[in-house]
């Protein structure tokens, strides 16, 4: 987990995060395509207007949660954002569910901890703090505002576990359906030849 200087502004911390993760000056907002690294391969992802709106908050969430931009960090922040809710940011729901699904298989303990943390905290998708205001806040101020300064080492409740299991099922289903549909469509197209 990355730890950013709690006295620096979110804006300054983002600059450090973008450099550390090799995302470019604005985190890739100006690019038409985003790249997702899978092993040594980069998969292209359209950088739509909806994705760009969600990405600003997502990157700030990396700073305040301390989750890195590697696979473990993306799976963890995906689970955290699902649990704390992505509001009307539908692209965030989809991408986070996919990240959570991958994380369930390679980092299950981290995904569970991040999900429970998300249930106990808040995020910026609900506009509790406007983006412009959040960028000017110190890291510690925003963490406190989102309840991320609280001790999370308490026992997981039955309700939290049930919610995790339910959302895990949704995550896995959401990750499996697109490739299955693609396979069916391709089989159909091949059968027409």
C-alpha cells in the first residue's frame, strides 16, 4: 500500500501518483484509449467521456485509500468502491466489478478486507465533496471526511460477510457474461460461413 504525505494536497499527491504509475501528466484523461496491463501485454480500453468522469474520483481514491495501481491495488480499490457505492457512475460499477472478480481469484483476502473497509467508509462518487474542493484538501482532511481515518481492525459482521458474498457473485457473473456472449456470437457467425 502506498502512503502519501498526509499534509500535502490531493492535487500534489495525484501528480506523484501519476508519475509513479506512469500515467502521464493528467492520469491519461487526454488520451482516446486507456491501456490495461495484463502480464506483459497492454489491452486497449476506450477512454469514454463516462470513464473520464469516474476516473478523476477513482484516482483520488487511490491516494486516500493507499491502494497502488498494480493488480492487487486495482482489485482492492474495485472492491472498496463497489462496497462504498459508485452512485450513477455506471462505468465505475462495471470496471470495479471486473477488477473485484479478478481479485477474488488472485487476492481474495485483500479483496475481502477492502470490501469491508468500503462498507464502513464513504467515497467521492456521491459528491459529498466536490472534485475541485477535494483537489485542494490535504490528504488527511479528505481521509477524515470519507471516514478513512477510523480503525478498521474490528471483526467482520455477518451482514458485511453476506454483502461481500452477494457482491462477489455479481462481480463474477459480470465478468463471465461478456466473454460467453462473445463466444456465442462468434460461433454463430462462423456457422454462417
